[in-house]
């Protein structure tokens, strides 16, 4: 089957499914079932524990630290992984990035420079305990999407008060940003991974091969 034929088949099925929808009906006019949980009342310590557990299930590495120890932990992680150059997005707090590394400041880096960088250090917007996901919204300290797709190693810092339990809670926090075309939202669950036809797992094909999440305790 050609690509055009497959497209025609798919569009034909969509048209058939929608044939009884009145022309006057608008997307907002149809009721959407929302009986699923949108909030969860869980102790902060339980959210953090679950978040760490789920992140590690995706083969990402997790470290915990206090605010005062954050710079030290970041420096240790860079040394452990042999990182010599690090992409640093605009708005990243002063003192996070180790001074003895080659720091590549964003914006302004070319695709080639991003690909050659050993790693990227970013903040994040929110974390989801239920799924072990960190979410970036291109805010301060996070940068454009390419920053965390091209370097082989992604160091992501998240504070405990940024962790929510459920996906709907994260979506609620991202609501305002979602309406801004200049702020792409990226959900990251573990390092980039895919499988070949024999189901052999391969990491680093569509993004960083290594993800390290540093959880910072609330002050």
C-alpha cells in the first residue's frame, strides 16, 4: 500500500466516524468524561519516594541533596561521568555549573556545538511521581528543546516542591505555558530508548543516552 493510499484509508475512517456529528457542533460543545482522579492527597515524603522509585525504574540515575549541597553534587556527577563541556541554558542559577568545565552558554549555540557537548545541565518545571517524569517548559534554566535532545548526558535538577502526584496535577501547573508557542513542553521519562525489530533495547537514539535527576530537598 502506498503512503497516499494509507492516508486515504485513515482519513476515510475518520470521516465515517464523524458522519453523524452535526455541522453546528463545536469541539467545546461535546461533554468530556472527567471522572478520573485530578488530585491526590499524599504526604510530601511519599511523593518524593515514589518519584525517585519511578525515575529509577526507567534506568535513570537519581541523587538527592540539600540546597547547600547542590553545586557539590552536580560537580561530582560531572566528574563521575567524565563530562568536560556542559550546555548551560539562560536563567540557570549562578553557582550550579562547575567552574572548571567548559560552559557552553545558551541561547546561541549551533546544532553542531550542541551535538559535541558532553552534557547539558537544566532546571525543570514539574515532576510527576505517578509516572517518574520530569517536565520542561522552556522556562528559565531549561532552554530550548534541542538543549536536552542532542548532548549525550542530561543532568536535571528538581526541587521537592515541584513534584506532584498525578499527571492532571502537572497539566494544571502547565496550563498557562501551554498556550504559548514560544514555550514548548517536553515530558521526559528516563533516557532516550527504543527497540529494534528483535526487541533489543537501544538507548540514545532520539535523545540523551544518560539521564541523571538531582532531587533537592525543600529548604
